[in-house]
C-alpha cells in the first residue's frame, strides 16, 4: 500500500541551535496584536521622553553667562557645529517618528483628540526649546523642520504607493490605455 503524501510544513524548520533573539520575535500564533500594540506604545513613549529631554536640555548643557563668543542660554555643544547638527537632526527624527507611532497606535481610541493636542503641544514645545538653545548661525532651521516632517511624508507616500499600485500595474499591462482595458 502506498502511504498518503506528506503534508508540507507550514513553517520551515529554523537553523539548528537556539538564539535568544528569536525567542523574543513577534509570533502571529502566540502573540496578541493588542499586546504588540502596548509594547510599541511603551517603547515609543520612552523614545519620545528621552529625545524630548535631550532636545530641551542638550548634551553639555547651556552657557550660563555671556562672554568669549558665546551667549547665555545657548547650547555648549553647538560650538561643535558638525556633531551638534548631527545630534539635532537625529534627535528630531527620533522624536518625530516616535510621536508619529504614538498617534497611529492610538487612532480611534478614546481620548485620541486629547492625545493629538498633547503631542502637538509637545512638538511645539520641543521646537521652541531647540530654537531657544541653538545659535542661529550654527543650524539651518529648515532642515530641522524637514526632518520633523519626514516620517509623516514617508508614510503618506508609502500609503499612496500601496493604494495606487494596482492602477500602475493595470496601466503597464495595458497596451493601449485609451482602448478601455480597465
């Protein structure tokens, strides 16, 4: 008698050996989406808090007095223009991305409007604090504004590409778009 054909494995076997990292990966079968959302909210909130604090109180602090070419209240780190620029752009990108994650994960939750107001207020506070401690000559502020908007713009373009991908495929497959091949 012939034996029935074996059913293919749904998940291919992993490499031999155990990795501690793989035990923490998201597993659709065992992990609930709500739990994953909660973990992401906690991580995003921690990143938001750390980056906000770093922007409001930059590394090295601020000058306490005027003199020797510096102004009181300006970031000491800003005397190193290149590294300070990298810090400011990276910190702003991290803050903006984490706030974006918080807003997206709390969409259609109770008090979402209040969350939006709080995050908008936090972004304005961050921006005013950064502008207050950054010497005007060390940073072009349009780059900081572009960096803050980058996560939102990238998500918008990603969503548009996903939404209209089928339209692009249809146009490419159609030899003559005017012939009504839709």
